[in-house]
């Protein structure tokens, strides 16, 4: 499954694109920010997925890919 998020803003600064897994990296310069991408990327990695950042002609794009889960079992096994 791939989730794609886009905006119509100025895009990511180059230093964010080259180091999105680094904590306290922010393009806004506002205090108290810069953990969102770091936390998101770590959570996605732990779930076996991946996150890619890029700039498009119209703004920023984030693609998040998760592996498909195994299909549910059709025969239920009783548990003791």
C-alpha cells in the first residue's frame, strides 16, 4: 500500500531532503519543531515501510509505503 501526500507550498528545503531522519531538522526555523519527520520515519521503518520526500513543481510530496499484510486465515484454529 502506498500513501501519497502533497501540498501546494514552497516544498522542502534541500537540507530536509538530504537528512529527513535527523531529529530537530526543520524548514520553518520555529522553536519546538523538527521532530515530526524524525518520529514518522522511525515509526514507518519499525512497521517495515519506507518514507520518501521530494519536491514537485507544485509543492512537496511525501510517499509512505507499507508492506501488504498476510491475508487473514480462512480456517480458524481454536485456542485453549
